[in-house]
C-alpha cells in the first residue's frame, strides 16, 4: 500500500468531494475533454447523447454523460497553468486515490485528457480558424519546476535548443510532449502540428504591450523564429504545457487541439470565435467516437 496522505494534502469537502472540483470518485469518465472557459462546457456537452451529471464549483464546471454510447466528461479548468495544477492533480486523485484510506490505489488508472481551446497563431502560413495539434508544449511558466520531471530523449533535445535560443528571454521554457498515440489519432493531413508556447499571462507574457512597458520587446520575434528540425512554434495559449507535463508525470494520455482565433504575425482575427470553436469541437468529437 502507498503512504497515507494527510488531510492537509488531500483536502476533501464535508460531502466527501475533492476540494476544488467538488467531485466524487465515479463522477468522471476515463475520457475527459478539458476547456478553459466554464461556458464552453455546455457548448460541448450539448452534442453528448446524454448528460447524467452537472456540477460547478468556482470556475470548475463538469458535465459527464455519454457520447456514441461511451462514457465521457468535459471539465473547465479556468485560465492558466496554475489552474491546471489543481485540475490535473484532482482528476488524478479521483481515479487513483482511495478517499477512505487516503492511500493510492494498487492499480493506477490512466485517463485520456483532450484539451480543446483557442490560440493565437505565430507563423505567417497559418490562417484564422485553422486547427493546430500540439506535439510538444513549451512552458514559459514555472509550474513544472516544482515537480521531479524527467524529460524523455525528444524533450531533452528540444530543451537543449531552447537554452541557446532563449538565453536572453525573461523565462527559460521547459518542454513536454503529448501522448504519441493520441497525437496520431487526432492528426490529419490538413491539420498543422508542432510546438505550442504556453504562457503565464495574456498580455506581457505573450508580447502584448498596452501601457505597461515590456522587459523584452524582442520576445515575440524570438518565439516566431525558433525551430528544431521540422518543428516550429505554431501558437500561443496558456494551459497545454501544464497538461502535458503533469499528465506525463501522473501517467495519463494527453493531447491538445486549438483553433486559431487570431494570427499575431499577420494581425488577423476570426470573424466568429463561436463558429471557429464549433468546428474544432465537432472535429474532435468525431475523432473521440473512434477511440
């Protein structure tokens, strides 16, 4: 048996639910769609055959039901890898820790976690409304520095390249790879795949300057210019690196798909964010049915 987990570490509500998500073991399926926006949960679950569970606590909304006869959940994370730290750890606890004995289960269960989100495109050949499949996530936040994460050989090689390329940048990024099986499943010839930069904010950390002056006004150009073999940094967003990092650490299968709602290089913006997201959702759900 594993070590007993203290009440201060595994925090449960009075109803026995995990602290932030307010969920019980059994409330989630093994296939989970993660979204940032709480309002996007019902936008996706309307396509389910049925929704048997609806729960909300703070920005964390969960709907569980069935899609094509298969159990499925959709969970909102809110914005940022700080929230991902909460959601990934608590989802893992729901399936891999016995809440009564406060010990890890003897047999651990891997989840399939598919992130569906919006992003900013970073290469001139990308068009708004394009869908990007993230092979590697480059985290410009500090989340994974708090965990003992051992990079795989591919992650390590790209990490070496980033040390040189981003030597003058405010933050040295870490690298995490998505699940190869899920990546291959969700790719198709017409989709772009590559590296996604996950940033710790929307404005300065993504090179946006409104009134507050940036410490590195060449950061956006450095992001656009980075390449490793055939891989380029295709897009910006704020969650995928945390999902991939913690997912790999905890033994879950993770994949991230994003729709481009703005191209930062060309200065273009989608005509309809809702339609762009809906196209992404319908594509992803079609592929999830085949899992």
